[in-house]
């Protein structure tokens, strides 16, 4: 009986020490930042999907404009097809190459859309088309939300990766295989903290 009580108390003490050690070495922080990064990534995907969903209506509207630059329209259609063909999985967060391909495809789509909306300024009928203008406003708003979501994800990943590389939390990372996560690359890190601005060209004058 005494031995049973002793081992039970010993087990509780060991568990308490282990829990304290994990907390002190960043275990709970890894869990928190992992969940935050997943939530931030989900929001990035949500906004990219919202943009992709707007494009068919935009393409349909632009097709109604006689003599619109077919090459510009084709580039948008092809870029959307490439971007939406990439299979997005949770494992992508830990795969820098997959993230790079995803980022490249989305960047190409954003560039093609920007070109299309800029070219549309040369077509008075499109500029006067309320449906087209509504879609344009929605796209510009979505681009802003994409920027905000991306920056939030970048910040979360930076926190996670610093934790994974810093002592003593890097020991916890090695024990539990918490490898650094892949993130978006930015040409200028200062852009992360700046408010997003989107300008697809001169607005129509009414």
C-alpha cells in the first residue's frame, strides 16, 4: 500500500516537473503559434479564393467589350487556371518549394489582373459599365485583404521560426521535430508594417 502511494506521488511529481519544463522551454508557445499560423494561412487562402471567384464574372464582362485585347484576357484566364490547379495541403506550410510555387502562381495572377484593369482604362464602354466597376472595386478590396492576411501570416511565421531557432526553445523544437515553417518572401521587410495600398490605374471619371 505504501509503495503504491509512493509511486503515485512520484509519478505526479515527475509529471509536474515535466509540465513545468515544457512550459519553460516554449512548448506551449509552439502550440499557440502553430495554431495561429494555421488560422492565418487559412485566411490567406480564403482571400485568394475570393479573388479567384471574382475573375469569371470579370472575364465575362470584359468579353462583351468589342476588340478588347485578347492576349491580356487570355493571360488572366491562364494565370487563374495555374493558381487554382495547385493542390493546397497542410504540409505545404513545411515545404519551402511548394510555398514558392504557390506564391509565384498567385503573383502571376495578381500581375495579370493588374494589367487587365489598366488596359480597361482605354475602353470607355467598360469604364462606364457599372457591373465592371463594381467588380473592380471588389477586386481592389480583395487585394487589400490579401495583403493584410499575408502580412499577418508572415508575422506569425516569423515568431514561430525565431522560437524554433532560439535557445533554449530550440531544444524543445529538436525533441518534438518543430521545424521552421515556410513563409512568403518579401522584397522589402519594411513593407510588412505598412498599410496596404492598391492602385490598378486611374479611376473612371464620372
